[in-house]
């Protein structure tokens, strides 16, 4: 089963509106790692997938939009990030997330 899990490096890059320039990225409390797609692994597809997650004040992910990366890998990231849970905050936020796929 370990072979099916992703060897990923997670990097969080906050994005903010002008009114939120001093805000920090929200801490992720629950991270579901994306599964490395079988087709992607067999084709030796690797690289970084960038997504933008809209996070509700209660910390749940409302939506995930792909900003870059291979389409075969991107769907796995969208599915996984959709299950993440962030720390609560006073307002909705937008979080930029980068996940690196490496087939080892």
C-alpha cells in the first residue's frame, strides 16, 4: 500500500487581498495525502500541482481550483485537498497549495 501513497512535499503559499496583507496562512489541522494515480505512476509522470483552496471560517474547504500541473495528477490533489481541515478563522480565506509528485 505504501507504493500507492504519494511521496509529496507540501508547501503553503498564502494569498491575500489588499485588506489582508498582514494575515498569515491558515494552519492545516487534517491533511489527507493525495494518492499517486496508477496511470501517472506507470507513465512516470512527476511534477508540482498548484491549487487554490477557498476555506470557510470553520476551516472546511469550500472549493479547490487547479492553478497548474499535469491533469492526471491534478485530480488526485483536488480530491485530497477537498478533505483537508484548516484552523478556524474569523473570515473565509484563499490558500495556495503546492504538492510535488515524485514516483521514486
